[in-house]
């Protein structure tokens, strides 16, 4: 079993930056793909970014491409989301996720961390 714990959320002004961290427990985390989702109040859950288990391939939603960067440090069992040029529409609860590639989708979810971007 894998536990994911997000941190680094908070209040930031539009145009600012923030780095979210995801700490994973579990000895097999380093072979799992990982990513980030977000959910704004009253809206559907939205894919943000993903990263291959090795860190060799990344993918981003069009809404964040060029502004957000996902990375990981498998030696530390950590995944990061660097967010720059933040916009009020980025306000959401951000969730760290992991995929065991068993065909069932994203298997593990963190508790979420709130990001609020003021205008």
C-alpha cells in the first residue's frame, strides 16, 4: 500500500509561484507513474500533470502547459509540482496520485492541499 501526503499549498497572488510536494510511503513507489489532479469548488476533477516512473516522460493539461513543471526524486520518494505565473483560475484543491499500471487508472490519492490564487 502507498500513502501520499501533499504539502506546500497556500495563498499566493496572481502572477506568483508555488511548489507543491508529495511525499510517498511504500518501497515500490519508485516504479509507479505519478501525477497531479485538481478540483475547484463546484467543478469537475481535472487532470493537471503526470510523470513516468523513471521521470523520462511528462504530460500536462493544456491549461497549465508552459507554466507548471512536474518532477520527481525517486531517491527521496518525492513528487513535485512547480507552479509559476499563477492565475485565479488555478485555485483548487490539488491531489497527488500514483498509478500501478494494473489497468484500473490512478490507484492512490493523497488527501489534497489547497491552493488559492488572489487577483
